[in-house]
């Protein structure tokens, strides 16, 4: 759990703006849920690994000494969504599409891009079993990643019923399917030999474990004797075909060993991978049975979650943030010469802010060189200098702190002049003069 300094927050806000902008264009609406859920809402939804990572909250007041728990910090955004749909189903549209960007908490071991408190950017569609749901979701996620500057990503696609058919074909007893999937889910982290060793430790015969990891030709998938497995492969093929007509084209790949550890998935499962990253940037899948735990009847549902923290780590390492994000929040520093000019400096700052410029007023009179050095240290591109001579002439001296050049501008037009320079030379930080990053 971390503190976020201004540079961190600017980067986070940029990514969140892109994500929410794309999702809104796909018709998804925002919701929020509380940080705390009842413990019984969360337990039993995430598999054996997930249950160990839930942050539990002790009972309070007179019950504190009991050591019992009744609440827990939100582990993900999907289970709370299922609770919300179960509770408010009558108020929601037939096809409910939502996005949600909020923090979640896991009692995990911190690592590169892995934290105990982190934001998830979720998108979910409720109410339809059509493969168009997965297609639109994969397309929206692909557009988010491309807008952020990712071009080398792959979204792996598999199906939970196809995994079940694979485990059956390999001779693994159904009672061991769940534990086998936990081991298989670690394939990208520990490799084939590691998975085989873990399966052996979990009581799975070595021959069956090896059979799970043997490659299978497409014709064999289509002719699976397991009807549900064959239908699952047909579903995967349909999604792949539909994605060819979208922004996801070229980025979706069938991955027969993709497992994903969460136990509530029932259909297609998806995961984003980029080169040189242990783990994924996000993932999701279809979970047609989860809402039924809260509503009493099954409701079709599919969702995808992007991991904001990992996206930020990779973008920072690859220097993918635009200059406008890396700069400070202010675009203009209004310099202050002496106490006598305070009122005029305040007026000038107000005039510049009135044309939607982000302005910082130097808080105390100081040498001009020190003020310019301060502005440069904060990557403020322009300084507005208003001394006695400028006041007398009705002008303002504008200094470009990137080039070092300066010139005097009539005070009546100084705001529009600076705004024009910022727009022309790309100094904008995402205000009204700069397009929404999601629209680029």
C-alpha cells in the first residue's frame, strides 16, 4: 500500500481517463461499490488461492475480543457487481453494461507490478450469452491498450469447459480438476516442469499431468467426444472469427493452457500478456453462475479487468507517457517582484485562469533567476513577468522556459497568446484545449 506523489497521480489519471473514455464509447455505464463487503459475500468465490488473500476485518466493539471476522476488504470488483445485480436487478436494464474503476485489496506478497492495494479497471456485460459480448469486450480492451500505446500485446483466449474436457481426456479424476487448474494457471510463471512438479505434489499422476500439457491439433478439438468441450471450442472459434472485423484483430490468440485461477468462470476466459512481463496486464471471462448465488437464478455475465498498477509500471519503464502527462500541473508561472506588485500579479493570474490556463503564482518576492529555476524544475513551460515597467506599458513579458526566448505581449491578449503557444507546441496537460486522450 503506497503513497502517490503528483507525478504518480498524473499518470494514473491519464490512464484512467483513457480507460473510462473508451468504455463509455462502448455504452458501458459507471458504478461504485463500498470498500467493505460482508465476509460471506467474498469467501468461496475465488478458489483456494484467493481465499487466503482476502483481508478480513475483526468484529468491532464488544465483539472485538472474539477474534471473529464479519467484514472483508473488497478482493475484486466482480463479486461486488454480482451482489449489486442480485440486489437491484429490477432497477437495471435487460442488458446491463457497467465499468468500474476502484481500489481492491489482497494480502499478497508484493512484487514488480503487484501490490496489496491496487486499482482495477473493470468492464462487464450482464444479460446475454451471445459471443458478441466477448467480442465487444475484447475489442474495447484492445482499443484501450492501443490508445495507451501498446502495440505488442496479445489477449489469450480459452474456455473453461474446454479445460474440463482436456482434464477429462488426460485422465485426471474430476475431484482433482480444481487443484489441477490451480497448478496449470501458473504455467507462465513456473514453466512446464514447474507445473508438472506442482501437479505431482497435488496428487495428480505424472502421465495424466503430462497429457494435459501435450499440444492438440485444431481438428482434435473440434472432434472431442465430450459434447460440451466441442461446443466450447466452437465458441472460441466464433469469437476469434468475429474479432477479425474489429480493433482486436491480430491481437487475439487461442491459448489452450490458459486457466485463470478464479473458480467462478464458466465459459470463455481471457488474459492480456505483453513481452518481458511476468504475469498479465489483465484478464477476465464469462461467469454465468456467479450472480445466481445472490439472485437465486442464473444470469449470463461476462467481464474483463485491467490491472492499472501493472499498466503504469510497464508504461513508465517503456517511457510511454506523453510529455503533457510528465509535465507539472501548471502551464504558467506568474513571477512576483516585490510586495507592491502583489495585487497586479493576483489579477494577472486570475485573467490567465479565466481562459482555462493552469497558473501557479510564485508565493513571495524573490530574484527572477530563482523563480525561473523553480519553474524549470517543475517543467512549467512559460513564465509571465509583470514588473513595474510592464505594468506601466500595459504589457506582460512572456518567457519560454524551454527555449529561453522572451517577448512582451499586450496584457489584453496575453491569455489567448499563451494558450495558442501551448496548443501549437504541444505543452498541454489534458485541459479543455487538449483532446481527451481516449479520442486520439
